[in-house]
């Protein structure tokens, strides 16, 4: 089986730690992840075009997009903030790996809004590290009850929330 230009060998880890057999990515159910939990699956049984049963989550990742009028500077700042690997999708368009994620839906009088927050284990230490790297902190840390909240401002005006959760999280620790 191919993933990009690489041939996957027996039981290699695919995205999000889900392991699959060598014969095909469709026939075996998800094994335990590196965190010792079984990924959630849907109750819908999916079949590939070849008839293999596919018992796996339908969504296997998240791709978030930030619009910036200073894209190159925003990418450089994100490289410092995230500290993760990235790939060049062509022409300098970097796509950054993200840590595990979670998604929440909040009730609102006006729908159609999305927000992006970065999570950390120690917001004070994270803020200090980011400031030392030249990343602008948009506001002081405040205790919201559910977490210690602040925000960073990237070049081009993109503002991302940053918080230390004080509530259970769905994402597994790294």
C-alpha cells in the first residue's frame, strides 16, 4: 500500500496513531493507539469499492486555515509557536503538523462562527517561552473557570486563543 511516495510495511502507524495491516488499510479494524485506547468508530459500516469492510472513523484529521495579509511572516511565527514539523505544499506554502485536537459546539444566539484555540499544560511557562521567541501576546492571562486564557497575535493580525484547560479534554496527552 502506498502513502504518498512511501510504501507502507506491515502494521505501520497511519495518522493519529491508528495502525493497519499491510494487506490493505480497509480490512482490519483499528488497533489500539499509542495511548492504549481504541479510536472511536461510527455505527455505520463502510465498504470500499473492492468490498472490504471499513470499520474506522470517517474523519481522520483536521485541516485548519488561517488567512493572513502577511502569510510568510505568519508561517515563520507559527513555526516558532507550534514547534512541529511542516511540509512545503509547493511555492513555500507550509502546512504544519498539529498536536491532537478536539472539537466543541457551544450554544450561541448567532451561529456560523468558528474559533481556534491552542492548548498547553502550563500557560505561564508557554507565554514566557513564546515571548522569548518574539511572539506577541495579545492580552494578559485570565482565569475563566474552565481554563486559564490568553491569546497570541501573529503577523497579519491573526489572533489565536491559547489556554490551559481546567476541564476534562477529549484529546489524549502527547
